[in-house]
């Protein structure tokens, strides 16, 4: 049996509406040398039955009790046989050339350990194709500065648009951080991005369906958007002797960007006192001082105003 080139890991939790379309987009790939590993994280909406009704020898179905997406992805990596690991969320989609474009990136840039085509973000009423400073929109390239792209609104890699050499993942002491519900993917991406070359294609090959999580983000406002693990990772990078002062400034911007939704989520959960304290001791870089000023005003705004801003943020209207 020939070596499996790509292991596609799909974490699944209650995505019955989407999972069949997601699997179909993989089965329609031009590149055929792959396996699909679906890790069901204790779904209760019949998602597992939909998967089991799809007949293809390349699909492997693994069910686990509900432990979160990080455990699901980590288990998928351990079960994988491929040289490369591609991630795809159960409600996102690939174009038919996603794997073939990725394969060409690794062929073109043999020193790259990570590859990512471009992607589009689908909201309820519009689609956005992100761009990044100092990244070509016309040619393939090796990213000259991953941290520069990571301070943008959208990271150049995401959980449905990244392929990593499996050997790199297996050599890591920690892959996806267990127990975190936000930024668990960012935590891994930034640890990889400061160490390994990333090959990028400007061709749009993936669709991130942000509309599928919009309602949850807007209506379930009883959670604080904060990842202790990710903040610790950023602090560790800031104290690293291997990074330049320029890189550390970029990391400070990335950290400040995460402080904004954290403090805003405190206001959404009516924790104004804690929000005031966080604002008081937060010393942002210059570009984020205006956000601190805005949050300082928001602390005194009525709750209905904060909720209204949240809906605008996620394009509900």
C-alpha cells in the first residue's frame, strides 16, 4: 500500500446540517491520496448517523465522549497515517483543488513545514476575502513575517485552511491546548509560525462559514472570551531571547488585539467592575490606545447598547 499523503482531520460536534456537505467537498478533491479522519466529540444531533451512511474506504470514524475540539484534533493527529495533516471544521468547505494546490506549495517550497492557500469568510449577507500586508495577492510565496499577518483581522491560517507536516506536530510537547474554548487554534498557529517556514498561495481554496456560529456568539453572552493558555504563550514569546524587538512588538499588538474582545466580553457578561480594573492596568501599544479609550467609555454605557454593538460586530443586521 502506498504512503498516505494527506490526513484530513474533521472534528465533529452537532453539525448535522453541515457535515455531509463538508465530507462531500473532500471526496470531490482532484488530489486523491488522502484519508479522512472524523472525530465525533459526543454529538447528540444525529451527526454520527449521517457520517456512517457515507460509504468510502478513505473515511475513518472515531467517536469519543465530549472533551472539546482540542482533544478531538489531538486524537485525530495521533490516529493519522499521512505525511501531512490538514484540518477542516465540520461546517466549512474546500474547493476541489484545495489539496492539489497545497501539494504544489510543498513541492515548490521544500523547506516549508506548513502550507496555506487563501480563503474566504462567509457571513449571513456577504463574503469577504482577506488580504494581508506584505503578502502577494498574485504569486505564491514563503511568508516573510508570520507575526505581521497574525495581527490582522483574520489570520492567514485558520482551522480549515492549514496543512502541517505531521512529523512537526508529533515532535511538539503540546499540540492543541486542552480545556480552552477560544483561541486554542491561535495558540498552536503562533507557536508554529515563529519557528517554521509557511508556504502561501493567493488562490482561494477554502470557505470559513462564520455564519454558522454567529447566533451562538451573539445570543450566548454569558461567557468571557479569554484564553489563559494563549496569553501565557504570548508572554513566553515576549520573554524569548530568540525573537527580535520588532517581532516582540508585533506580539504585543497581537496580545492587545485579544484584550479588546476580552474586556468587551466582561461588559457583555455585566462584569463592569472587573472590566474597569483590566482597562486600568492595560498598557496597549500605540495603535490600540484608541480601543482602550473606547472601552473606557463603553464601561458607562447601558447594557442594551453593548448588546447592540455585539450584533453589529457579527453582522446580524
